[in-house]
C-alpha cells in the first residue's frame, strides 16, 4: 500500500532510484531511512517512463509516511495550443538565465531566479503553453539557434530544446502540489535537484543536497551511449557525426546549468570523497557549503559472513552491480576469458538486475557465448549480498564511473578483497586516503578502466597467492571498521537534519 500524508519532516527527492531500483544509491537511501527513525520522511520519486519501473524493490520503513511517483517522459498534459505573445519580462529573465548557463562568468542575481521560479509554469511567468506555442518562445529559440548553434538542422535543435525543457514544467506542478515538508533533501542534481531548487525557493525551505556520483559526469557517460540521439537524427536524415555530437553537448550543458541552480540553493552540499567535492566546486558549488560524508555500512550485518568463508580461496570472481554500460560488464567478461585460460576451475558470477538496460544485458550474454564461456560466466540476477559474498574469492568492479561503492565496503566487512578500476574513490578505498589510512595496507588491486588483460592478471595474482590474499583481507577489515561504519554516517546526517529543522 502506498502511504500518503500531507506533511513530513524531510522531503526526500529521488531520481531513478529508491524504492524502484535495487542496489547502490537505493540501498544507501533505505539504510538512512531505517537508521534515522526519529524523522518522518516523504518521498518524491521521479522516473523517466512508467514502463521502465516495476514493483517496489524495498519494503518502506514505518517512518516513510508519504510516497508519490512521477514519470517525466510520460507527458499527460493536454495540448491546449493557445497561440499567444508571451510574457516579455519573463522571457527576458529566461534569456539572462540561459546566458548564465552558457557562461558562468555572467552574473545570476537571486532576484532574477526568484522571479523566474515564482512565475514558472504559471501564466504570471512562462507557462507550459507559452513555452510550446507563444511568439516569444519561438523568437527565443530561433535567436538562440542563429547565435549559438552551427551544426544540426534547426528542426533537430527545436525538438531537442522542447524535449529537454518539457519535464521542467511538470516539476513546477509537482513542487506546488507537494505535501508540507519542513526541509528537503535531494539525492542528486539533475531533475531531482531542479525540483529541490523550485521547492526551496517557493517554500523558503532548507535544501540539503547529496551527490553519490557527479550527476553531470554520469549523464555524459549515458549520453555517449544514447542510441536515441542518433535515432532521432536518422529520422530527419542528413550527416550524423557533427549533429549528434552537438545535440549531446546541448544536453550536457543543460544538465550542467540546472546543476548550478541546485548548488546555488542547497546548503550543505555533500559528496562522498574529496575528489567529488572538488568536482562540485569546479561545477559551481560554493566551497564553503560543501562537505564530505563517506558511505557507511552495518558491520554487524556483514562481519558474521567471515565465519562462512571456506579455508581455500574460492576461484570465483563476482561482479555485483546493475548490468548497464557504466559498469562495463563486457570488460569483466573479456577478462574472464584470460582468467579461465590460466585457472581452468575459475568461474565468473555477474550478480545484478538486467531490467534497466535489457539490450546491453543481451549483448553481454552474447559475448559470453562468443568467447566460449557458457557455464563459466553466469548471470545470477539480483541476489542479497549476504548470500553471495561468502562464496566469492574476489569482488571485481570494472566500472568506468563510481563514487564510493557500497558493495566494496560490504565486501571488506565480509572479509573479501577487491579488484577495482581506478575511478571515484576506489583507489583510496583499496590503498587508503591519508598516511594513517595507508598504513593499514592494501585491500586488493586497482587497474585502469577497460583493460581486460590487466584485470585478469591482477585477479590471477590475488587468487593464487594466499599470503597476499590474506593480507588484503586483513587490510579490508581494518579499514572498513575504522573509517566506514554506518553509525558514523547516521550521526553525521542526524546532525544535519537536526540543524536544518532547528532542533
């Protein structure tokens, strides 16, 4: 049953994650909810298309008193097609905002943003109807195309602008109809961060922002694999390369722009490690508002798994994660071909859901067959980590982007070394982040992205050298117990919530 309420302490703004996608950020959200029972939460879930999400993957804790779901690409609004001139002052403010998006050296006054937000989505400012059908909207798009666009056809540019801005009007409606929250917490920039900015300014509410990964960076990776951009260009014909590249850059600048709006409205702005904090500052966050809160895990949940480990190191390599391009499952599969050549009894387990990118999952399964690895590389679907971690000899992440992956901490707590790519905080998780942490020792191996041979070589070395494996295990346990506990994370967020709520 979906809970509903007209008020809550914290409005949690979630894009494409909890409670409809398992693992990663969703697991973190679930633990925050369970670990802070003294706060009442209302959840606003934002998805793309309804068809992309099934049933809830989690049982909501009792302190979740409200959940609403919105699918931004399923546009249910009725096309009224009322031609109009439009509001000149509102469109002038919009033009100034877009100048700021194109070049952050332009100033962005708080008054301008407040005026835009106050009227956005209404007839007092720029309504959805005015954006779609007014003369001023048409003039602004034409002028922008002439001044700033050289590659794609005007038709491509026109529809790209409409597609990217359309969901913003839906978000304005959501913001005005939301329950009464005392504070807001967005778990990304992007559309969730934009909603947070709207609600913060409309209701004068505190806004907390947490980024596990940097949203704009992840969208750049997604857009690099976005077939729909190429498909759109092919519909209209013409030369592909320059046009597709420009459309991708347009989308990236759009997400960078709305990200800066979220940064301008949030305090604190939280990242998981220093590298991402610096990226936030580079992308427009005020340094004094930023802070680091690492992920933490429940040691009592995973430490008992150490006793379940067999005496011999299992020749089983496990990749736990969603089967999506950003996890680079294909590099893991290619590495397994070399591992199996050197260790005839080795197996590779791919443990994660396939529903998010079914075509990519099909490609990965075909690669397994083409490399003669059927029966050696297995797709197990989503599994509770407690059930698989004791059976692995090595956790492997071949991702091309990560922040601070929870699954690495879970592996550490269960007594399992890891092999990871040099992305996000992975190197500091394995090797330490300061001299005191370095002294704990190395908890596995770090390799470059998209390097199957190096991945295979490092895996074989760890699995065939018991003394090195055991030293890595000891370092993993010591590091997670000292620096990455759930209690530390809960205390940090409890203090933030209490502060913004005036408790």
